[in-house]
C-alpha cells in the first residue's frame, strides 16, 4: 500500500466514521426536544421518559462524534499538511465559526444532560433546543469548508502564494448552499429512519407500548418529511454540479461522450477502458432534463476532459446510484406511511410496515455515506479542484499504514461498543434519572 | 503608544491562542488531572474519591475540551505553516495524543451511560481506560509543546518541515515538559476537588494529593530548567532576558508558594486562585520564551501568519462569538458549581 493510498484511506475512514456520529448530534436533539415539548405541554409521562432515553442516546453518540471530530481537526495536518498550509487561511472563517457553534453545542448539551433537576423546565428545554440549533450550525459550517474544496473561491494567487483572501466569499462559495441544504436534510432523514427502525422493532415485540408508538410517530415525521423534501434539494445540488463541476456530473451518471438528448443510466457497468456504459437501463433524455431542464441540452461527457483528471468512475457511479436508489425508496415509503396515517387518522403499525421500517433503518445512513463518496471521490484527483492535487498535498511521513491501522482498529472498537451500548438502552425497561444512574454506576 | 503600535493582527491572534491554551489547561487540563486521581484513588474513601471526580467532570468536560479545538483551528487558520510543520514533524506524538483524547472521552461516556447486565463489571474496564489515557494524554500534550519550545522544528525555503519525524520530540526536554504538564493538571484537579468538598473528609484526601502534586511541579520545573541547558538553550536564554521574563517567573514561583501555604492552612478558595495563577504564569512564561517565534528557532509570528485579510475578519468573528460564548460558558459553571457539595456524602 502506498503512503498516499494509506493517507486517503485513513481520511475516508475517519470522515466516514465521524459523519455517522455527527449526524446523530445534528438530528437526535430535535427528536429529544419534540418529545420534551409534549411532556411540558401535555404532561405526558411517556413523552418525558422518551425524551430522557433519547437524550442518553444523544450523549453517547455526541461524545464519540466530538472526539472523532477533534481527531479530524488534527488529521488534516497529519495527513495533508500541504493542503492546510495553503487552504487553512482561506477556509478559516467557516472553521472558526464552527468552533464557536460546537463550543455552544457542548455547553448546551452539558446543561441539558445534567440539568434536569437544576434548571427550570422551559429553560432546560431551551438548552436542548440550543443543542439542536448549534449542531445544525456546526454541520453547516463544516460543509461550507468542504464545498470550498469543490468550488474554490475568495482568493487570488500570485506566484503560487495565496494573497488577498476574501473569507466570506470563500465561505459562501458556489457549492456551499446546495451542499449544506442537502446535508442538513440528509442528517434528519438518515437519523429519523434509523431511530424509527429501532422503535418499529420494539413495537413488533410489544405492540401496545405508548412510548414506542410516540417515538415512532416523532421519528417518522422528522425522517419522512426530510425524505420527501430531499429529492428537491438533490435536484438543486445536481443542477449546481452540472453547471460548475461537469466532470463530476459525468462520472456520477456514467456519461462518457458529450451529447445532446443525453440518457440517464440505471445499473450496468461503466467500462472505463472502452469509455462506455455496459448493460445499463437507459432512460432517454432524462439526463439532459435533470441537468439543464431541457431534453435536448448538451451534457459534457468524460471524454471531453483529459484522462488524468477523471475521478475513479465506477466508485462515483455506483455511489450515486446507491444514494438516489435509497433516497427514492425512503421518499416513497414516507409518502406511503403519510397516506395510511391520513386515511386511518392514526399511526399505522401493521406488522408488514414495521418490518419494512426495520429493514430500511440503516439505509438512510448508507445513502449518506454514498453521497459523501460521490462528492469526495468525484472531486479526485484534486483536493482543491483545479488548484491542488491530492497526491501533492500528502505528508512526507513514511509508514502511514501504521496510523491507518491504529485508527481503523480504534474506530472499529468504538463503533461496536457504541452500538451494543445503545442496544442495551433501547430495551432497558425502566431507566432511572441521569443523576441516579451516574451514582449507581460508580457505586 | 510604542507597544500599541506593534500590536499587529497576527500578534493579537497569537494572544487569543495563548489565552485559549491557558483556559484549556485550567479547565480541560483539570479534567485530565481528575482522571489521574481516578487512577491513583486509594484509601478508605477510594470509591468516594472516584465518584467525586466523575461528578465534577461529567457536565463540563466536553465544553472544556473545545478550548483545544479553538486553539488548533486558530493555528491552522492563522499560522498555517506552523500547523503544517507540527503535523509533519510531530506526527507520532500528535497521533498518540489523539488516541488518548479519543479513548479518554469515549471511555468516560461509555462508563457513565452503560446499563443492564454486567454494567458494573464493564465499568471497571472503562475506568482503567479512562484513567490511563487521562495520564498519557497530558504527557503527550507536554511533549508536543516542549518539542516546539525547544526549537527543533525547522522549515525549508518552501516552508515545508525538514524532519526525520523523530528527533524533534524524542529527547529528554520534551518529556520533562510532558511530566510537568501532567503534574500541573493533577495539582489543579486536586485543588478544585478539595474546594468542592470543603469541610468533608474527602477534602483531606484531595488536599494531600494537591500538596504532593505541587511538590512534584516544583521539582519538575527545576528539572526542566536543567534540561533546557542542553535541550532548549535558546528558550532558556530568552527566559532569562528582560524584566518582563522575571516578573512572570516571580509570579509563577510566588503563586506556587502561596498555593502550598493556603493548602496547608486549608484555605481552598485561595489555594485554587493561587494554583490557577501559577499555571497561567507558567504558560505565559513559555509563550514569552517563544515570542516572537511561533516555531523557534526561525519561524516568527509575523512570517507564519496568514494575510491580514484573513486575520482581521477572524478576530471580529472571535469577538462576536465570545459575546455569546462567555455568558453561556459562565452559566454552565454556575449551574453545576455546587454539584460536588450538594451531592456530597
């Protein structure tokens, strides 16, 4: 394994791991404050219990997200010092703001988790709301920085040195809006469906649990709403990519040759050697329509670009297929549930539906990882598109397979432990208050 | 007028970074120190000690930890050359520190939120991981700071680190600084915990530990001074130069002595102030010793700094952010200030 590949693998693995916990930190607090709202407004004991259970899940996931995020802020320099040496100042504004948002998120979370008996109920609820808002803000700022790597803006170059940085222009770069919108909705969608799956499973065991019914209703409402909106935000993102990052669009869609009336491919295999799609289902005109809202629009193909600037086409193609496949499935499922609920005026809990929800639980998170694969692998060979190649940004440090091994092992253990811990929580029948539990555990 | 004229945006950012490092030591550092005393919990009140530590850390450690993130973000935004050089030449200790940070935080949380069958058995394992990583991580932080201060990080004409990845940190001086950092953090934690349990038997346990750690700080500070002779001669020379340097040393030494006296007399409120002042003075002393370099021996703050078009907006963002952050952080401490005493038993 070359050091470059090891560095890329470590970065991909660290980001892929962190993202799962980061989205939990962005979406779980919303579920938590909705449940607590029901308790405060209606005095519903089950809602209080649910809010407390969800807040424990949030605490576990947030801690793993926080430390893996800390690691990332160093790994950027450990693995890509040349990238950070040039880009650090330019993307400094979103990272600085993210620092504050994350700080506030951690403060509000401390107040929320340990403040049940210390704060007035509504102040406590506001702290929870603060966790959610700051979590979403942190996510948005970090994605702004990532968007800059796709569409670098806000600086001038003079003899290879960065001069005249315009931090706000860099932060609000062309890709920022569509990427942030897509990611925030993705966080709510993937976490909403993952949580719904857990409570659907619990309902299959005990159909009459009020707590799990309420949990399912709240998580499905959040996740389902996001799922129905997501294709629209996806279209905005696709529109942006078509106009600004045509080579990424071509790789996503397996579109090899520039053409009018471009078709959309489903399945099959992108044969890079022969520069053609094989065995795919073609939908005529659809790519031209999706990209430019015109069935006859010309869409640039991969062969219009130098061969050494192509990203790994099959990876990007399949990742995109997985993302939109799951996205469509979850949107359809959400509409179906909404229709059933509207017709019956009640939360549908038919066993077949609950089983479907359980099976679909992890899919949102899979789509999330696939989406990040599209945008990150689709940017290769560049780390900063058009300016700095990934291979030129890597550290000179030898033996990078070692830290790769260390972090992979570490994250594997943390992932397994987090999941088993959450599993124990889900089915714990009665849970004492947080303070009580801290006491019991140490005693 | 004269020194105000020299107050460039780069220097201001360096000042803010120093402040966040000081705040990290005083808050997050003490959280690590708590882990050290968890590892070394002994005597008839062993369980009570561990419980007190857990209760003190739980609501605040994640927020305290963000001071480190703020400092790092400011480093890569405002002094990217220094950040890139540290990431390259100190890859190994930084990685070790990160593993410690990751395991410390997760072990603490896993222990606090474990439930169901076998939870108390697993808690023992998590306690071990939490305590060991709380001890190793501060040493690594100190090694990184010591290696930077010693002046082993050099750059080529292009601004890339010239390094064999080992020699900049694998030396006595950085590890002495690592040990000193650990002792300081442990002392801070012991003093805070003694104050939180003032009037209880538990306070006696932490008083004794604070005195021992304080003694260790004095010894290690002296050892560091000796090791600097060969390990960081430039730093030592700068630490002896000028009145300002001696004022900072005087405050550190004086506060250290005051810490001993007040601990001895069980005046824990005063002891806390003294130990906080001592830690602050030591860190400011190091910052003073490094100034005007961000990476001694030749990368100055001015040369390493990003353009003013970056620094000035960041300074404004820091100011605006602080307006929200400071009251929130203060509220967090205010709400949990009495946690130790109320829950004491």
